[in-house]
C-alpha cells in the first residue's frame, strides 16, 4: 500500500500542475496493482475530487470561472456520469476501455493550443460542447475519470474561450462529473456489498491531498505548463500501453 500511495501522490502532483485531477491514472495504477476492478472507479473518483476541488477553488477565486457559461456544459455530463457509474461491466471490457481512454488522453496532452484565439462569450455555441460533455461524462462515471483531459482540448480546438477560462471550466467539469460518477459507483457498490472493501484504501486519498497540494504550490511558482503536460502525457501513454498489452496478452 505504501508504494501505491507514493505513486498516487506523484500522480496528483503532476496532474495538479497540468490542471487536471488524475482519475484516469489512479484507476490504471489500481488495475496494475491487481485491485478488484469493481472498486477502482470509486477510489479513483474520490481522489479526483480531492485534487480538483482545490484547483476549482483557485480558478474561481482568480476570476477564471464563469459559472453561467460553465454549468451548461454539465447539463448532459452529470446525469451521464451517474448512469455510467451505475453500469456494471465485465473486467474484460473494463480494462481495454480504460487503456483506450488513457491512450487518447495521453495523445491529447500533446495538443498545442493558442490561448489568444477565442470566441466572444455572446457567440459561443453550446450544442457541440454539451454533446461531447455527455459522452465524456458517461465514460467518466464508467471507468473512474473526471473527463477534463478530453473536454479541455476540444474546447481549445473550437476556440471556445481563452486558456485560463478553459482550464477553470475543465476543473468545474471534472469536479461535477466526479461527484456524479461517484454517486453512481457507491450505489452500485452498496448493492454488491463492497463498500467496506473500498474503504480499506483510505491511505490513497490522503496521499493525493499531499501530492495535489504540492502540485498547486509548484504551479504557483510558474513551472512551464507545456513541459509538465508532455511529461504527464508520456506517463499516461506508458500506462495505457501496459493496460492494452495486458488486455490482449
């Protein structure tokens, strides 16, 4: 457990620097540690919430979150995340799906964006972001991720807003999806009688609180965000490769 907790703390640190929660990698680490796959999303989502809540608070305090434009993106994603959390899938489906999700997330970490290119708030279209958010939300609840790593690059590509507002939007999106997905997962675990088994992993949330706080502190020191994203992307791709290899071996 000590080694796994250290890996969680490092993951939280890296993702906090890049502006995300780390749910996808928490889940992957648990898979590679041979933890019962039915417990993984709940553990990962709790950790995700703890890391990203601090980021969302910081973005809100800095004025980079506009709730009236951010919350509509969660109209489809939150109920979809809850539904995904309630859905039971076999391990043979769960592991390849998680591996494929990580593969896409790792590639998206290398997407370059142009912060200056943005749409005026009055001209923003919500149809495509809400639809994408719904699909990402379902995946989030199902495999235990927040989904911001998918939504943020999409918002950049459609020039939905500037870089700081997109980062703030992603943090709120991750937080809401993680809470909704966790609610579905806990209902499912309660029906299976596995809540006590998940509670035994309490050191992991403590580890991400420490790692996330360190990441927020270092981020405030203006470490190069592009370099951090690329390092994180490489780590995600390595874990994705291991999961996909495991699913076909």
